C-alpha cells in the first residue's frame, strides 16, 4: 500500500514523478492527435458520402458527419488545454517547492 501514495502538496518530486509527468504529457498529445485524426476522417467521410453516393440516406449521414467534425476538434482541443493546465500547475508547484528548499 505504501507504493500507492498520492502527490502531497509541498512534497519534492523524484525521478519517478518526473517520468510519470512526461508520460502523461505525451499521452495528452497523442490523444489530441487522435481527436484531430477523427475530425479529419469525419470530414472526409462526409464529403465522400455526399459526393459519391446519390442516395437520400447517404446525404443525411454525410451532413451528420460534417456537423460532428467540428465538435470532435473542439472537444479534443479543450481536453488538451485542460490537461495541459493541470500539468502546468503541478510543474509550478514543484518549482515553488524547489525555490523554498534553496532558501
């Protein structure tokens, strides 16, 4: 149970914590890219269904895809910014702790 400690306010970060923070940053970027890829895919699928298939239901589905693409992009960017802000607060907290230790 001792290995499952939470990050305490004012506690000094060790190498394991820095590596975990780096992994989290990379995962956040990877998730943003997945949202962007999904948005681009929805645009491509929507345009393809509207342009190629001459069926009523295909036009409806195509327009739904085109309408969902900006929502996916906005959601991805919003989640990325929120996680980046949380990680930035953790970095600032560690930097202020280091400054207090030096003094």
